[in-house]
């Protein structure tokens, strides 16, 4: 389908979705679809819920935020369940401003933008349909037409609660245009649009001396006063402030805590009572979600000011910290690169992972738990297994410091440094060492980093470099072993046969001669020593392997090379140890012979075909690993 056809299809869909009828028709519609009368908070919650919810390791993950926000699942669950869900049930939290607090580039703006774009799309669906009094600049809820004294009867008949009163403008229109017959008032379906200022508003503070409160609440249209004769005539008022236009949906209050006090006081009434004061009119009802965002230092200054106490209790603060998982940080970088002009540049495998390791280390707080360091903590946070620690330890680490993730290096800095390295050196391929080098160079130019932090960050670059050394060796190891998986499987099967015989005090039978043999202790120890299993601990380790095999068998699963992470690591290291001399000679010889050259070309081909390298990054990796092995 061409772009013009898609535009035509969109236009046809817009026409199909349109609906217009009298208030009486709208009441008939409500009997069929009572959810149409939901509140703004309820609409946001249902939008997120309807997109899909998964339960992963006892935690809820929302499809709505997938592929946009990474590593902040716990914050999102708290936001959705403690704020949106409770607000949707008409609990008191809906009378609060939602304040997202977190560090720069932590995802606050992305989250708000997702809610805005989501509401625009959701209002075009069956479940998210919104109806309003036609011609109303505030797209007012048609149910406000029901007089207060009949609302109890309406609830008994329809099961729908009505909140809010008819605006001054619509009150006048009902009398003058419809002769008081509310059943004849025209109602239409509306579609949220930030561009068209329908149901979504954005308020950004500017110079307090020049900014007018009219930006928030609307203003008098002086050109019409002569026609209508009074400033208190609603027809002489422009209901075009952000609070007016965001009615029925949401308003983003950018940099709220930098705003002048006179703007903030209007929010007190709106959040608590669901109305605000505009012009010379009675209070105007509004049903909207107010979302603001700020950083931690601004919030602390705000709450320290006693004059702001009344507003403190009207705010629900939700922390949006940095992601603390290496794998998710890597995804953030990939997304940012795909959205940039760097998408054509080849980024070698693990380059972004190594950058992520450095970044996450800067965000973590030193653990208080005995026997654990930052690197182990980082691995636990990333869902990796660490010997001697379990999920209970992870839970304890997460509550040690409530401010963890509120400081450290932000993702934009890393992407800027990658961009700098590519542009400055005109590279078409970049590897992990290029990235770390560029990050290191940038630290001295980073104005907001203290000398103490800079020294600490330099140490983290060294840690990330060591991690890369290990990764690089493993990568070359895999590529060097012909039919790597087959070799690993054969070695593991041999090890398991010996372990089983050892634990059951049995003999093994030689497959060629048929002779009985005792378990090969030398083979078992050569593998176990690769991961630091001591002589005293070998029996417990072997029994644990046997128990794991039995558990798999009971569940009808096959125990394979990937079933036990530590055993897999031991097998890999053993294979590499056996090949180390071959790797060393092949990668470091300046004038390789024909057989060595053939081996190098095979390895490069495998790195390109199976591991995601190009010829440049594959050659660089081989040279680097050769230098590591020759040290």
C-alpha cells in the first residue's frame, strides 16, 4: 500500500468513527456501552491494561511500555497499580498531581509522551471512545447536562456516577440554543489530539514576569465585550487555556516546580475539587490527569519552602530512576542509535554491553551486604546467577538504598561519546575499546562531574575493560573451536558419565575394549578447576549436578549444555585452555604459514557469519585477544 493510499485509508477510518446525535441518543448509547462515561484517570488505566499485562517472576510487565522504556519495570508497576489503578477506582489519589521525579535522560519525558500518544490512539478505539457536547471549547462531558437533583435517579438507572457541573458557556447555550431541552443538545464523538488541542495539553513555564495566567485558564476576548456587553458573559471569554483544552484527557506540566506560585495555586482547587477559577465565572469543572516532572534537587528545594506546604499534600511523587540492568541499558543504546544518523555504522558485538557495564556501575551504590562487591551486585541486578547469593539477597540489596539509580552517567552521554568517536575519526566500524576510550576522554570535559566522581568513574572504565577482556577471549574461543557446540557436548557428556559413576560408586565401561574403568578423576578435576571448585567442594558440586539431572528427568526435560550455567562456563574454559597455544600462535604470528592463515580466515569467517562482526571488527578482535594471550 502506497503512502497516499494509507492517507486515504486513514481519512476513511476517521469518517467511519465519527458519531453525532442528541443527548437522548447518547443516553441510549450509554445503556449499550456504559464504559464510555469513564473518567480521565480510568481511561488512562484502561488504555495501559487493554494493551496487555504479563506476569514475569511475580512482577507485572505492561505491553504498553514495551520497546520504549527499559529496565524500569518496578517503577512502572508502582505507577500503574498505586496511582492509575487506584485513581481509576475513584480513590483519593486521583485528586493528586502526578509528579515524576528522576535524573536527566531517565525516561520521564518519554513516559509522558507515550501516555499522550497512547491516548490519541486509544480515543479512536471502541473501549477508549470519548463523547462531548458539540461546539464546546472544553469538550465537556455530556452527563453534566443532568441536573444535580436527578443524578441519584440517573445512577440507579444507569449505574454511572456523575461528577462536575455544567460550564457557564454550555449553561447559556442550553437555554438560548435549545430552549432548556437538554435531551436535544447535540453530542459528538471527539478524538484526542495534542496538535489540535483536544483533550491533551502541555504547559511550559517561561519568564514569570511576562507569562500570563491566561495560558493556563483562558482569557477575556475584549473584541466581543461591545457585542455581549459584559466581561462575565461566557461568550466573551476564550476557554483556550491548557487546563480548558486538556479537559477529559491529560495535561503535561513541564518543569512545574520552576513555575511561578500564582500558576500552582490554580492546581490546588483542580486536583482536590475537580474545578478551577477562570474569569468572572463560578468554578469550572474539569476532569483531567495532571502530570508533571522534575529532578531530585528541584524537588528537595520545593519541599523545603514552607510556602509550598499546601501543594505538597496535593502531589503524588513517583520516582523514575535510571535503569540498573546491563542488558536493558544495552537495549536503550540500540534504540537511540536506530533513531539517530548512526544506524549505518557497524558497532561490533559487545561494544554497547561494555559501555552499559560502565554506566550501570556509576549508578549503583556500594553494597553493605558482606561478601558482595559492585560487580557481583551488577550481575545479580542483571538476572545472572552469582555463587553464594539468591533471590532473597537480591531483594535485600534493592531496599538497602532507596535513592539508588537517581544518579550516575546518563544514556545520552554514552551515545554522544560514541557519536564523537565516529565523527571525529570518521569511522565506519567501532568496537568496545573505541567506545571506552571515547567515554574516558569525555569525562575530563564533563562539567557536572566532581573530581571525586571522575576518579571513581576511571576505576569503573578499568573494570569494564577487564570484563571486555574476558568476553573477547570467550568470543575467540567459540570461533576457534570447530563445531563448538558439538565439541562442548561431547566433553560434557564425558564429564557427566564420569560424575554419575563417581556419585553412584560404579565403574565405567570402555566403549572400544569393553573393559571396566574407574571414573576419570583427572578429567573431572581439569573441568571443575576452571571455575574454582576446590578438592573439598568437588563431591558437593558433582552431587548437585546429579540432582539437577534428576530434576530435569522428572519434568520430562533433557539436561543439556545450557542447563547448568557454571558447568557450561567450566566446559568453555576447559576447551579454551586446550586451544590457548594454538590461538596464541595463530593470532600473534606476523608471517603465518599456510595452515595458520587458513585457520585465521576460518575464524574470521565464523565471527562474521555467526557472531555479528564485520571483517574490520573481526580482525581487530583477533589481534586484541592475541595480545592478551601473549602478555
